[in-house]
């Protein structure tokens, strides 16, 4: 079942971009850190949209964090494109497609515990209400109360064919 079609996804991205700009008004830069592939794709979309909205008033960059979602302690969790120490004192938005139990987001904070950021926030397209870990989401496309057996899939592979589905 389709929850969000392409146009609705674009509207959610635009709304989140406005919220990010409003909460960070007067700041010079923001670092988006996308979790694995889907989080990175959403982070890129948010950064691009934000750059289009504010035209140089707020610089943003996108980086990727690698984590194994099914077993986050099995392998090192690391940032691909930037040293974590380069984020000291910076405003960071950790981005993922779906927040389920909060486990992936919880463990994605691990490399960031080595620094003191200016601000650390979380953005997701879908926030499910099954949190088992103490993670709060700051920017949400849509909140859904689903059963544990249902699966949410966010498709960000093509900018003209994005969707969020319930399976």
C-alpha cells in the first residue's frame, strides 16, 4: 500500500528543509550525515533542497555513516567522507529513511560521542512508534503507528519516482 507518492515525498522534503532552516536561522553551515544508502540519499535530497531554498545563506554538506543495522556492534561504525574531529562544534543532522526501534540511530551516534557538536539532531522520512532505544526524532516526514509485523519501505532511488510503502 502506498503511503506517500512522489509528489507527497517532495512536499515532505520541502517541509523538513524549511524546518531545518527555521531552527538553524543565523547559522553558517550544517552537516548532514546519512546512515548507509537510504539515509545518505535522503540527506542528499534535504541538502539539495535546503541549498535551493536559502541560496547561500546556509551552507550544507552531506556525509555517509556506515553501520550494520541488523548487528551494529559486529563491525566498526564509521564516517566515510570526513574525519569525526572535523565536526567538532558543528551543527549535525543525522538522517535515516525510517526510525523503527531506534537501534540503528542509537548506534549511529557512537562515532559522534568523540566530539562535542554545536547541535545534534535527527531527521527521518518515517517515524514509527516502536522505540526500544532512547532516540528522539527532530524532523519527521510522516509518523506512523504500525504493527511490528508490517514493513515500511522508502524508495529514494529515482528522484522522479520516490515513494513510501507499507508492506
